[in-house]
C-alpha cells in the first residue's frame, strides 16, 4: 500500500476478517491515522503483517488516543 492512505476522519474501524485468502497485509506509513480498531480474525492463510511508521496512530497530530488491535485465529501468522 502507498503511504498516507485511508486517512478519512470517518474511517474509525477496519475489519479485514472477510478477506479469507489474504496471505500478506502490507500498510504504508502514515496510513489509517483515525482508525481506533483493527480486527483480523480467521485468516487461516495470513502469513505476515507489515505496518509502516505512524500508521494507526494520531501521534502525527500529537493527539493521544486509545486503540484496539486484534489478531485472532491466524495460525500461519509469524
């Protein structure tokens, strides 16, 4: 994924669980900065996740926030 993507203020929850055949998740830097919840559940083929600097973080704007990240039932994830 490119950098500085998916930064709409309305985008606060991301659930990737529907993408059952994903093998790799790669997110650039400064992406999803307003997202407060990331769910990845039941991705049996998922092997790796790469998240760039300052993604899923409003730290760019110096605004502290509480976040929830959940990886569940992803047996191949290293």
